[in-house]
């Protein structure tokens, strides 16, 4: 079957299968991950015990959190910062979140609207239309808004006409600020000096407001 697909389609299939494999391994492996009890302290304990494999665990957990939404992503990012500091923690979180977003995008693009709606309901089809620049801006803006579903946007973008590379870049640019904030907050919480995290939270709030203000100004000008 794979021989009948184009090179791009084969790559998509491989990425999707790897993502599913990671999610299944984490969710249903012999360690029986208790999703309902998942929190920063528990994850940090796992990371300490994992030793050398800790960073890989962060990446896999973040990837699974995006592809399989029942897993909360914020505790993972907080634990990454607590265990590895804000710089390395941010890098691991960004890699995992980006990989998860790309897998979700590829799933929607490869499987199509009907299957996505069957899995997630009509909410997954946001009906995104417009130019490549408009769609890119929509993804970037959504990544800067913490109250917008990360996985839903990824699946919806896959159902749109947005180019893969544009989705990848806009997602990467949008997830770095929030990832850094959460990782830094986790590090500060461990050190007992949460002061600077407050200022970062304020800065992140301002960044979050920028796309909202831009949308409001644009709508008012119509």
C-alpha cells in the first residue's frame, strides 16, 4: 500500500504512526499512566527517576498531550522547568508541542474531514478559509491565546488549505512565549523565588492581548 503513495504521503503516514505509537505507549503502557492524577510534582518525580531519559519523556508527554487531549500539558511544562531549568525545559517543551501539533495537522490532512468529525465532532471543522497569509496569522494568533484549544487548532488547520511549512513556523513562533513562561514558573517555584515569574506572566498577558486588539481594530475598520 505504501508503495502506491507519493513521497510526501508516505512521510505523513510515518509521522502519524510514530505519533500514535508514542501516545499509545504513554497512555496504555505497563506503567499505567494515571491521567486524572497527572500533576507537576508527579511528573517531576518521574523525570528525576528517568535520569538520562527524562528529556525524552518530556518530549513524548508533550507530544501525546497535543495529539490526545485528555493529557494536560501545563503540568508537563511546569515539571520540565522545575527539573531542567527554564532554558532546557523550554526547549524540551517546545519540541514536544511542535511535534504533537505537526502530527495532529498531518492526521487531519491525511485522514480528512469525515473521520475527524467522527472522532471529535463538528467542533473540529472551524471552516477556516482565506489566503495563506490570513491562515498563517490565524494559527499564530491562536497559539498566543492560552484559552484557545491547542489540539483543536492543529486539527482544524490540517483540514484547511494552509501549507504545512507555514503551519509549522507559525506554531513554533506562537508556542515559545507560553512554553518559556511555564518552564520558568516551574523553575522559580522550586527555587522559592516566584517574583520574576510574576513579571513574565504580565508580559505573556500583554502578548496574548496583541492579537485580540489587532482583530478588534481590523473588525472596526471594516
